[in-house]
C-alpha cells in the first residue's frame, strides 16, 4: 500500500508493515502528530482545522480511508493562506508505483502571483474542449481545479533538499474526478532556479546562436513559470479514463509515472504556443512559447544528461519523460526539418526550425499518450518509454559531460532549510527571524 511495506516471513508467508504511530516508523510519526496537534490549535479556519484532524487520525491509525478523507477535505480548503502538503505521497521511487515517500511542504500563498495561475484554472474547460485529445477522452465537465502560487517556507522528507517546482494533488484519480485537485506553483523555488541558471553559463554553452540566447534571457523565466502552471493545472487534471479501465498504476505499471509526466508536460507545451495565452494577458507574445520550445528540446535532448554518470541509462520518471517527448518530436519532425541537429566546432546543438509544426507534433504525441492512459494500453506505453525515454547516446553523453564540466557548476541544485525563530511580544508572534 501507499504507507506500508510487504515483508516475506517464510515460504509462502507475507506480512504488511504499516507506517503509522504505533507501527513502523512509530517514533517519527508520533513527532509529526505532535506538531500537527499544535498546528490544529492555531488553524486559520474550520476547514483547515478539519484537515489537520483527519491527517492526525490517519497517522494514528494508518488507515488509508482516513487519508482519502483528508485529501477530500484538503482539496476543499481553498481559502487558507498558510497551507501544507504532508504525507506518504509520491510513488516515483517504487518500481511498482504503490509505495509512497514521505514529504512535507509548508507554504504561504502569493496572492499577486496567484492571479496568473488562477486565470489558467478559470479557463480549464476551454483548454479541455480545445485540446487535441480524442473526443471520448476529454472531460465533459472539468470540476474542482484550484490553483495558486506559493512561497515555500520549509520543506522536509522527499521534498528536500532537492524540491519539486510544481505540485498537483491528490494523486487518487477517483478523488480528482469527483472532488477536483489543487495545483501549486512553488514560486520562490522557480524564481531561484531561474536566477541561478541565468548566471551559470549554461545558456551560453548550449544555445545555438545569439537569437536563441537572447530569447531565453528575455522570455525564459516567464516561459518556465507558465509551463509549470499549465503542467500542474490543466496537465495532470486533463483527460479521462474509459469506463471499465483500471488505474494507470494497474494498467501501465512501472511506466505509469513517466507517461503521466510526459502527458502533463505536453499539455503545457501544446498551449504555450497558443494565441489564447496572449489574449488572456498571460504573456506578451508567442516569443515566450518559442523560448519554452527551445528550452524543452535543449534540456530533453542534451542538458539533462549532465545529471547522469557515463554509461547510465535514464531511470527517473521526469528525466525519462523529457527525453521521450523531445526525442519523439525530433524523430517525427525529421522529414520536414522541424528540429535539426547541428554540429559546430565539435559542439552539438538541437535547434527548433519550425515552431508551429513542432506544436502539431506535440499535440499528436499528447493524443497518443492520453489514448494509452485512457485505454490502459500497456504494450504501447512500454514501447514509447523504452524506445525514446531510456537509452542514452554515449557519444552525446560524453560531449555533454565534457562541456558541462568546463562550466564548473553542479548539475543539481538543493535548498538549505531555514531555522525559523519567532520574535514574541507577550504571547503573540510579531516577527520571525
């Protein structure tokens, strides 16, 4: 299950060890409960207090039905300024896609920045209706999508020191269908990544020419934010599974996570070149979309290989997804030179030549991956991931490592968690240091 491990005790005998207050990891979970009890006493409102109570009950019992109740209540609480993600949640590290890893993110809503992401969630039905999905795989009534940009205060577990940049929860498809989901852009994290990238020489090294570099510097930050917004808000929340088909972890098994991340990325990629975003005032021109396409192809085909040791294949779901999308698009656009491979002075570049045709290709792949998910087509899903998302070109990998090493920057970034000390006046907190 999501919060347990299966242990073989003898021939043909197995037992489940549940992670809860009186079970496995009991001392640590009791400490979590202790702080949740304190949080409950200062909850902003009744809705938030209810989520804390249900989360406490879940940790004390280990009952996943309580976790479902908590998720439903958490999705319904859209008014609290301070919020938290807390629990055994993501299953990326489990090959079977069942066992969750514990994480916690405490945050404050960024009201001004949230206007951007709220505009996207407010048009969720339009995006669904106008997507390239097969008609039977589109949701007729998109429900309960709330979205916000947050300022992260502190993170723990699987969310630190390397953190997500966007969150869309809960993961249970039946809760999403009936009650909706929350989409979150970790605003200060995204901003920090963008600022670090602009000063590390990576753009200068891997962009093909001055035009691509200038576009990345002028529009790259907004392109990144909008793509994260759409990935989380209208990406994960889009599409529907056909009646009688099991959940993706049942039908697509170990390939479910990579395919789901690819699907959400493709929704964002498809719409970031749509004039609708300009009409909505979310970006000044389609140059932002072009910057997003440049960056995605550059990262998926080359730059992310800097994170692998020479000889390794891609195993992590997000890395598999990015190469799958970029490599599939490159191959399917070869005949028309949509994306071309250029080698200049011994350095390789992948350059987008036709952005409109690339958008069409992204739409075609999105439709196919949604079909795979909607029908539970394991064979097709496996073929996509294994063909495009796993194998690494050794010669290209060697080149990327050599070029990246010359930059003298780490391929991964991490965040140091702050120690927060309250400043008190009597029994009131007036500041935090």
